[in-house]
C-alpha cells in the first residue's frame, strides 16, 4: 500500500503519469464517473480549509464514490484528546482512503504508520502540501506546455509557505533548466535547509530579492502567497508584514505577456482584485485543475488505474 506524505514520495515517472491521467479526466470526465463506485474517502481536516477539502470531496464524488469526515478538530474526537494514531485506526474501518490536514508537522506520517488504508497528506503545518504541488505542476504543464526551462518567482511568505517548499523541492529534483527567484522580506525568506540541501548542493540557480519590481520582468511564472496569520506568534509582526507585497495591474506592465500568475489560495490582499481580469491570472483555473489531479491520485492509490 502506498501513501502520499511528501511530494518526494513520487518519482518523476509517477508524477508524469498522474498528469497524463489528470489530462484525460479533465478532457473526458464522464469516462471516469463511476470508477470509484462503492469507495469512500475520509477527509480528516484538523484545521480550516475550503479549496483542499472540497477539492478532495469533489474529486471522489466526480469518480462516483462517497465522502465522510470532519472539517475541524473541534468537530472530531481530537477535542476529547484522541490521538491521530487512534483516529486513523478507527477511520480505516470506515473508508478506503483518507486525506488528512493537520497543523502539526509529521501528523500525516504518524497516521500512515498506523493506517490500513492509503493516507494523503493534505498539508501538515509549514512542512508539506504534496497535492498542491501536483496541482501546481498540472497547471503549469497544461497552460505552459512544459515543466522544464522556466524561471519561477515565489513572492510573499516563503518561510512558512508549505506550498512553496513542496514545489521547489519537486521542480529542483525532477526538472531541468529551472531558475528560482525568491521575493520576500528578510523575516520571511526561504528556509536555509532548502537553499543549502536542495538548491546549492545540486547547483540549482536561484537568487533572493526584496522588491517584486526588481524581478517580475524575467519571470515565466509568478507564484504569489499570502502572509499566513496562523503561523505567527506575534500579531505585531503579522500586521507589519501582511501588506509587504500587493500585485497590481501597474506592477504587471513590465511582466511578460505569457507569464502565469499563480496562487494556492486563499487570497487576502496580496493580489488586487483588478488583476483577476488579466488573462495571465490563472489562480482560479489552478483551483479547478486541482480536482482532476486529485481524481487521478485517488484512483492510483486505490489501484484502480
């Protein structure tokens, strides 16, 4: 039985196969509308989520399966002190596969060690978010036509941004001629372990800048992130940094005409709503495509494709 805890649990061939299956599902959804009939996914969300939880549920429903689960720790027995290990032992008797989001790093890994069904990490603290990585890769491949030969700028909260960490690790490991531009205030820079172990040790080119204006003209993809209030211990630091970067139409004047603007969502105010009408803004399409790559993943982990 296979779990998906880290994006590095998948090799390049497996990622490419999932993208190919996701493409088929996107183009011919009716062909897969009953493949999971009689199967159930448990969505175990110990912290709030809109897109990821509903995306998993929509994916299973699109495949003809069923859904059960909870949307917050308060509505589960975790509020009574039940451990993740005990919860997953019970859920394993109720569902065929589970997607778990947890504020503590490593919780989905613990669940996988005590589970008799496949576990998908739907985000653990500031650590990993592998299905968002698959969504991002799927979006880039569909809209750019390639996953190599790209200059990608990550802007905003790069310290706590699990979506950024997961995507950087995967692109650096599997794809060629990738250059990273990290745009953040000093307090929210990319973690040193990523710079050293993932990028420098593998001779992956990258640079760090403080101002978006200094980098935007060179980018093929601009990946915006919000400053995450829930990751801060100090409210004053959050207030000081939350509006550090705001993408506007004026800032986009120097960007390439075919640059993609991506965002894992939710957006707060780091992208002005006026940008939504720009054809380069693909973050809502990105959320839509996430359903299809999760459909592909569910089928693969259940051994149906």
